[in-house]
C-alpha cells in the first residue's frame, strides 16, 4: 500500500513599514517616484564610521504588529549583524534581530472555507532592514539604494500549516489584520509584503519533520498556494523513488508552475551572526506597551461587532464590509450621508463591489466617492429617482465627473410622481393590451400577480423607468379591480 504523507509548512512574511523615514537614518522612505539613489545618506549607504540610530516610529509600529498578532513583547531585545556579501547590501551585513527578537509567541485563529478553525502560532517577529535593489540588464547590472535600510518586520510562523489552503487563508488574515493597524500597505504588488515558504513532508502520524525546502520568489498569495502544492508533490515523488530531500532554497517559476533550485541552503552559522555593536539594546517599558494599546486603531473584530450592533446589520453584511478596512470606512462615510445603514450596505455590497471587480479598481480608486453614493441613495429615499434609475445613474457616475444631482437634472432622470401623467400611461397600456386584461380577470389568485407584474412592466417601459413604481402599482391594481 502506498505511504500516506503529511505536509508541514511555515511561512516567513516580510512587511515594509510606512514610517515616513528609514529605520536607521532620516532618509525619506517615500521613494517610489524618486530618481535612483537620491534617498540615501552615509548611514544607509554604509559609509565607514556612519552610525545607525533606531527610528522611534519603527518601534511603535512594531509594537502595534505584536499586539495585533497576540504576541508577547519583550522588555529587552537586541540587534544582530547577519553577514553576507551582496551588491545591493552596502554594509555587507544586514542588521536584524536574531538572538533576542522584540516579540514572540503570538498566534492567529484562522477560519477556513469549510468552517473549521485552526490556530497558527507566530514564533517571533523581528525588526530589520531592507536591502537595495539590483536591476539586471543583459551584461550590466544597476543598483538603486533608495530601498536600502527601509524598515521591515519579519513575521515567522510556527510550522503549523498543513496545506496550501491553510497557508492561503493564514496569509489573507495576516494581511487584513495588519492593514487594520495602519502600519503597512501590505501590498504584494508594491513589494511592501513578501512571503517565503518553508515546506517539508513526513509520513502521516510521524512526530519528526522531514527536511525542509525554502521557496522564494512568490509574487501573490495564489502563487504561494500553487508553489506549496507543487513542492509537496515533488518531495513525495523524490522520496517514493528512493531519493532524499536536500535542504535547499528554490525559486518559484510562475510561468512554468514549477520550483527550481537556487542554492543549497545556508545554515545560520554561515551568516556569522554577532551582536550589533553600533546599537544599544532595545528597551520597551510596560508603560509604552500600554500607551500603544490605547492608540491602536479599531481591530477588525471590534468593527464587525460594532457594525452588527450600532448599524443593526446582518452578520453576512458586517463580514463582507469589514473584510478590508478601506471598504468599511467607505461604508461608514456613505451612512453619514444616508442615515440608512441597511440600504447603504446593499448598495456597497452589490453595485460598488461589482463595479470594482469589473474595473479591477480598489475602493480608494473608485470614481464613485462615498459622498456620490450617499447622494444617489438619498435621491431614492426622497423619491426623486427609482432604484432602477439609480443603478443607471451609478453606472453613469463611474465615468462622469458631474455631481449625481446634476446628472439627474441634466439627463431628465427625475421620477414622474404626477398622478395624472402616470394615469394616462396606465390607461394607454390597459387599452393596448386587452388580452392581458382579460387574462388577469380569468386568472386564479396564484397567477394574478404575474400578469399584474407584466402590465406594470409595460408602464415602466413606456415611462422609460421614470414613473414612480408605487403609484403605478396602486393605480394599476385599482383599475383592474
Ligand atoms: Zn539614509
């Protein structure tokens, strides 16, 4: 009988912090549109004699991450040098926290699609610095040091994950949890979130982990999941064929959907870690941890609870709306205008999310701002337009700069509430459709509403969707009787 295998996965996530300045110097950290090597100074270029100085905001942000991920913050921690030569590392070493990280022993409770919940431990988080960027162009390589010494947090999970699905859901939860703290953009596209996966397989029921392979170059959460599945299959095949797994680093090749060997894995010893002599130990007092607890932004969980109680939204709505903090903010802004949480929630969950999906935009990029949507919903609430016209208005607003109220006026979308005008159309429809009227009279109670709906539909069509549906229905019902 074939052997049963179990996979063991641990993830290392790097987060770039939005602190405004770099971790050891005052260089501007907002370098995305800057010319190469302009956001640099002797400290982040590693000039001899230049001394690093820890950015206070980095510590504050790091504590926020620790609290959000249920970690224990250490009162005393220290920095170490990880020595290696690479052209984009100007000092020839990276300052990190190896021996004594600033926090450890955290966890995240991850809900899977099946409804099953798993607890994923967080071994530790360390404060460290980013490297510069090498750009390879044929025979030449260019180096940009703007990213050198950008503040990073490395979040190391326990090897608690057993499948690609678990890894995928853990990453999603980690991302949205951190996003709520406001310390990082956590965007894989922008490079402010990066992930490496440690993967091994062992015989089912075994207590001893197999030798692990580290997979890098993972550009999306989906790529992480695919790389894990590929790697599990590859390792099982190697072992089944009598081979052994080497401890090595592999690169994910997304075009061909395979991992390829990059280098045999270094052991910690290879980096010759030693305490960073240019920095003092990092002391975080309990009062400081308490102070930061007091200024932590509302967590996802707290927001979800508030949405179901304060706005009386169903659990489903609250879950969808709080999935991303920006969407939750957008919704709350809309409610400020409409004072109608449920109607606002319906609009955000259907029209807004559909448009974003179709256009590939984020909520912040949406051409329909919260104020615009608020106005559209208020036009419905004031009976100026019908819901149907409102949807049309929403689509127009996606590409139209004009104010929704102006569009309604200028495009003649205002709802007809004039009784006489509507009655004239109702009479016209009844006169032109004698068969339907006859059908209505001869139908039983079960069929009557369907025929009525058909007649009302004719009226709405003739009025180009502008007749007030309530008035149309009332008139039509009384006339048929
Ligand atoms: Zn600098």
